[in-house]
C-alpha cells in the first residue's frame, strides 16, 4: 500500500503502481482469474486497486480531476458495512456530513456487485431524475457509474460489454452475467423490479417517504438510506433514532482531508443551518422554519421524573383523530412533568371518552392529586368525545376549544399560535421533564411557523399533513395542555386564558 498524504495528494505513484500491477496480471497465467475470485469477496481491495473518482475542484490547483479512488479508513468501513447489510438481508442507514464521498462509495459498491455477483440487481433512487441519470452531468449517479466502468482495465470489464449498448438511460447491463444497475426517481421509487440492494440517495428530503418505504418493502430485502439530516419531522430521523436499524455515521472528523481550520472556514462562510445540517449532522438545528428548537425538547427529554418536582393539578390535552392512519393522543401534564402519552386508534368519540376517564382514574389513584382541566379541540372529530366527557364524572373539568379562534393580544394570530407560544416559553424556562419519545420530539420540532399581519401563525394540521403525510397528533395533544389555566366553568372556550 502506497503512503498517501490526504491533504497534499500525489496520485502519480498510485497510477504507476496500477500500471505495474496490470502488466504483471497480463503476463501471469491464471492471475486474473484468481484476482477476480479474491475481489468477489473483498470489495475494498477491488476499489482501492482499480476504482476512480472525480473532483472538478482539483483543476484550479493543478491536479487531475479524475483520480484513483484511494479509500481512507472510514470509507473502507462503510464498504464492509454495506456488504454485511446486503449479505445479511437487512436494512441500514448512513447519516453523513457533506463531501465525504458517499455517493462515489455507493457507486463503487454497485459496480463491484455488478461485476462479481451474477444476476444481482442494484437499485438507486433519488428525489429527482436528474440526480439519478442525466447525460453529461457529473452530479448524477449514473454518470459516476459510467466513468467508474470506463476507467476499469479491459480485463475486468464484462465480456461483450459495449458502453453505447449496455448503458441506456437509468440502466447499466452486464451482458456476461445478467447483473444490472437500475435507477428510479421521485414517486416512481420502489415501483420497478425487485432488487438485491437499494440505495436511497438523500432520503431525508423525499416528498412522500412513507409511500416509498412501503413500495420498497416489497421489492428489496436490503435498503440503504443515505442522507444528510433534514430536521426532526421525517421518517429518516425517526428511522435513525428508532434503535431498529443499523446506523453508519460519516462525520467530517473521520475524513483525513479535513481539520479544525477547514471546519472554521465552513462556519465563517456558510449559513448556520447549513453547517448544522450538512456538516455537524445536527438534526435539532437543521431546519430554519421550525418553531420549537430541537435542543429545547432534547433538554426536557434528558430529565427524568425524579429530576423535577411537579405541582398542581393534572392538565389533560386530547387530540382526537378520524379513523385511518392518524391516532387519538392523550397527554397528561402536571406542572414541570409530562407523563408518557397514550395513543388510541379506531375509537369513536364515546369510546375515546371512556378510555380517557379510565386512564385518569388510574393516574389519580397512583399519583394522587386531582384533574385541573381536560382540553379537547372541537374543530373536527373531537366534538363527540367532548359531548361524552361532558356527561361523565369529569364533566366540570372539560373545556372545548376552537384553535382557529382569532386572538386580540396583538402577538398571536389565533389560539393555536398562542398555545404553541406558551409551550415554547414553558420549555425555555428549563427544568422540565418530558417522555423520551422520538415521535413526539419529531413532531414538536417540525411544525413550522410564519407571520401574518405581523402576528405569529403556526402551520395548520392540514398543511403539516401535506408536508409529512400524517397529522402532528402527539405534538398537538401536548400543546393543548397550554390552552387554559383554571378548570373551566362550562361549555366550549373560544380563547385561551392565562399561561400555565
């Protein structure tokens, strides 16, 4: 292995060594066959021995733009990790800082499979077709694949391979062994044929990620999500923190080409959100239009019930759902402590009301105290639950609210905005304990905001569902506990009262 200075690279010795090695192979009977068998089980060796990558930024410093793919240690780990996922028939997720060469690694791995594993099919998907395959565009994945194959010694290319014939749009065919590399984009991801492994490029930015996951679940046993973070409110974040999938982290500190000076330059020249998202792999800070910062929720979730002293009555928020994918969620908060939320599916209003009453009976029996108020939204399916609760044993504690009701406080556009403002103020005080629920955090840190007529206006349920494919049920249930302070006198409340 030739010593390589990552910050001041000299590629000539590597090219010279490859030439010497190729000459030896051509002059030695049986050596090529033996090497191919070795490479079949050792993709890192194959890529380091013959792979190339492309970097147009080399031109201005006098270096070639097409260079040998000399893998550093973390890149080697990723290739082996990906091989383990494929052969183990399991999914994986790679979170990354920018400019770590991950796209080229996926390309190199796909060509390795295409060459040495007959009949395999490698899939690539991205949110736009131009990122998958666009003629003459180096940013497209298939442009990279074609370049990688072009620079292989002819002895390692498939017998009968012709670039014009076997690399049509969004498809690379191996005529010798029947393997293929295929591409898809946008809503078409997962609708093609079955694949041996599927790389989902920048999957945190897909418009309809749940539908894509559902489609791919039927077509591949190994899906690899690869992306920089895009906030908390997407399936990539949830998958990353679920504990149910193998995760590979590509942090800039793992790259021998980068150091503290490089990082400082990024901070000096880039927007802080971009630094967080594309360099620091910070899910909490990687969106600029979410109202509640991830760090606020993370701080509360890092405190357990024993770390706070809850006082006062139990404040209850109920977000009732229609039948379908949404869930009805009940939140119980007592001062600085929020208890684990409970969710219910496919319950009508009276059934949900009965479940809430039973839940509160159990909480009061265990924790003592009394219910301060029960808040339920009346704009939608909560009406029948509200009516049932008003006939039950907590009737005098029940408040119905219209979150769209305009406010006259000169800062909040409607009650929904007022509740979210109070919730954020509550978290900013500190000393709060919340359940360590990644879905709750994801929703709280992804509801967006804007200003209308100079007043705070929060993203509506309908708008949120259009963005993320589901309602922010858990977030809205928790925020409803900030609608009122005192137990209601009777009937629905049109406006929130004092902050809790």
